[in-house]
């Protein structure tokens, strides 16, 4: 059985690499992140989001060998993030087919929801239950803080993920079809 824990600042660099590997062939990042230096961009984007958004305004979860990573943001976390962080994130995306496109995804189905912003498992460890395990760790951690179910929402562009999240009691509340882009399933756990 895999043991998960809350990550610290020292875990961020290896977790950035884990997430960049996990998202190597992910439809959304392949569509939104420029193809030049794609893997390096992914790692830098993940590091920025972990270090400057999830760590101070949410929770980052991992295991001891950093083969799995998860970041979740507390309600309204994005409003607390410095504008410089958003500018650096936009710059890291680079020039892609989406550079001038504005995509509006629906708000969480339940107000004051936590956002499961990213979860990934290194390719060589996939298929071992780490993805489900790390999400269950997050949900149990949040719920135990208040002895109640904490609402959590997420978006995914991979239909395989939809099945995984449904097993973890998330339900699709919206499907966004983006012209020339991947579909986005918005899901909520109430």
C-alpha cells in the first residue's frame, strides 16, 4: 500500500518533473502549451503552479519516491495569487494555437469548492492505483478537517480520467466542446 503525505518546498522540483512526464501526451497541455521546448515548458509551468499557487493557497500531496503528485487549491485561491505569477504563467505557455483564444469554462457547480488543479503519476508507475490513492488521500484529508464532505471540483480533457473520477464520486456537470481543441469535462464532488 502506498503512503501519501503533504508535500513541502523541498518536494516541488521532483514533483514538477513527475507532472511534466505525466502530462507529456495530455490533450489540454498539448493544445495550450507551445511545442518548442514543450517538456521544459511543462515542468516550469508545473513548478510555478505548485510553488506559487498550490503550496501557499492549497495543498500539494506526494509519496516518498515522488512517483505521484497532486495539487489542490482552496476556494478563492486564484484571487490571492500575485499578478506577476499569472504573467509568468502566460509567458511560459509560449506561442501556440491557443495564444489569442479565450476559453470560458463553467464555474464550480458548488460554491466554495476546492479545486483539484492537477494530479499525475509518472508513466512507469501508472496502472498501480496511485492516481486514485492520492485523490482519496486528498479527499480524506479535507473531509477530516471539518468532519463533513468538502466539495471539490476539477476539469479533465481525457475520457479515461472521467471514469476514474466517477469511481471517486465526482459527477460531470458540464462538457465544453472547444472548436479545434479537446473536450473539457467539468466534474464536481459534493
